[in-house]
């Protein structure tokens, strides 16, 4: 069996080569390639191996860039230190994955799996793999269930103007002017709301783009906002968030 190792850590690559020879001394490791650039050049002038061992982070870019530049039909066993979420992505089109440091028994199982599947193996679907890798659009909150007296009310996020905190409590203000207490902290809400539409301007306010009526220059170079619906509180953009806020406004 002919194989190549695409790995930028030389000790890791050599250890993998040693483990492969431990399993089968006749395995030919035709190349150890540390970068996307060298891998692309190698595939451009060599016949494909039977199997590829591929790390994800190479010295010049992500290994998936290789697939964008050359057509590769050979199956891949990924070697990675990624968490379970990322690993699940690699299983979409690869033969298998190996967590670093590579375990000999797991290596043998992966190769045995390759031997069983090699006649059925299809070219990796790069688009599916990249989407799974982390280019999915995150899921943000679409509605909140709010308790008002003895009633439970559903509020769509599109109807929310802004959130603010006061005296250790957090409130939601709807576009219609309803001021409703909410159980989430502003820190938590910042992760729940779509950052295209909502921006945490300070420790006290998380505002929607639609709620910003006017932006005023304020003392010491700060910005003061007028919101709709109006609020009795002064709404200032924190100094450490000014640059990001201006970029957000201009998107």
C-alpha cells in the first residue's frame, strides 16, 4: 500500500510512519508534506497514493485548501486534535479520523476500515465538508416566552427594540414600548441574538439596529444614542466598543 502523510509537525509525522510500519512493514510512505503548497505541487507531479493521512492545520493554511486546487480521489484519514463537534464534520466524507496523539489500535482500526471501504470510496464532497466544519449559520433566538402576571406571552425577536439592565435586573423593550423583565443576563442575551441585528454597546445596553434613531457626538469623543422607544436612561457607547460599533453601523 502506498500512502502519503500531510502533516506539519515532523515528530508527529515520523511517529505515524513508524506506527504504519509496525502494522505492515511493506507500506510505502511516499512523502511527508508539511504545507498546502507542497501538497499541491506533489499531487501535480505524482500519481495518487492508495491512502492519505492528513492533518487539518498545516504551516500555511487549512488542509482543505488542497482540495480547492487539485482533484483528489484518494480516501483520507484525518489526524486532528479537534473536539467532538469538529470531528463529526470530518466523518462526513472521510474514511475516519484519528485523535492526536495517535493510538496504535485506533490506527489499525482506521486502516482496516479503509480496506473494507476502498472499493466503494467516492471523492470527498468538499462543499459538504466545509459547511460541516464550521461555516454553518449559527442558530439565534427567534422568540422569547415572557411571564406577564399570570399569563405567558411569546415575543418575536423581530419585535424587540433593545435590552437593558438596571439594579441587577434585565429588561426587554419591545418596539411597541412594552418594558418587560426577562430572566437572561445581558451577557447571555448577547450570545443569543443575531450580531447582524443587535449590538452590545455597553454593560447596560444591547440594542437593535432598528431602535437607533440618532447618534450624537458626546464628550470625550464618546457617542450618545437616541433610541426608539425612548428610555429614561442615558445611552452611551463604551469607549472600548466604539470602533466595533462604527463598523457594525456601516455594514
